[in-house]
C-alpha cells in the first residue's frame, strides 16, 4: 500500500529520472487519493497517450528499482486476454504501477476525458511529470470495467462522498463508449448500477437509458 503523501514523493522522484517531459492521466485509487476519498491504495493506475511517453516513464521507474510483475490474480482471466491490458511494475511496499497505453481495456479516451479534468499536477525534477486527474464520473466508469478486488467498494465510496455526482454526464459517457468501441460497457455498467442500488438511490431514468441501449444492441445482433 502507498499513502497519498508517499505517492506525491514518488512522482517527484520519478521526475528526477526522466530524460524528457512526460504526461499521463491518473484514475482508480491514485485519482481517488487526490479527491481525499482514500488514504492509501495498492495500485497506481496511469494511462499514457503514446508508447513513447510510456516507455520513458517505465525506464524512469526501473531506475529506482521497480520491476515488471505478473497480472495473474490481479485481473480476471477475461481481462488477461485483452490486447489492451496493462503492464504492471512493483517494488516491495512502494506501491504497484498498472500502466495502460492509449486505452483501458476496451475503453478509449473520450473527448470528455481529455477536456474535463478534475485537476492537473506537475512534478518537477530533472524534467516535468504531468499527472492529470480524471473526473469522478470517469473514475467510477473505469472502476466498473477493471473488475479488480475492492473496485466495487471504491465505487460505493465515490457515491457516498459525492453530493453532486453527475449521473447524466456519467450515463452519456457510458453511451459514448458503447458507440465508440467498448461493446461490454453497457453490461459492465448495468451490473455496477444493480449492485450500487443497494447503497444509494439512482433515478429510474438513468437506468432506463442503459436498458434502452441494451435493447438497441440486441436488436442489432
């Protein structure tokens, strides 16, 4: 596990080992700590837009002792077969990096993900490591997709600690993902919302949007 302060120190250390500026997007427990939703996390989830930036980042973390490790027992078997699965690096108790490039499994980076950031943090060492923090709606969507241990627990935490969660925005993003390549997102979201209804009220109209999209999908075969 790694705390928020330890994570900030780690990002600063990594920036000292970069040979060029690198930008990435944080989601999962990493992003949740920036919101104050969690005190610590097992994994540092990062998405890179390019292979070049990913390779530069990996070279930097290898310089400070991180080594590639297996995805087995972390992700369900179906995810292990996905061509867009992450590369994972670990160093003792210093946390674990789950590194994605261009997309997160079947989920692509939407215009909303690129434009509607919660925050942007710069860590300045030899070069600059820029870490963008996703909106809570995108974090929740991705938590429903990654299907790791405690992901549902984190989703419940986001909802309980967010008074102004934008359900309309969330559903629109789900539908956009479905129409732009992620054919599993409707089922993943429907499953997530069914479980989430045990803990919070969700207006019927938002669930109906998911069911309508599912019906449309079945008609198209």
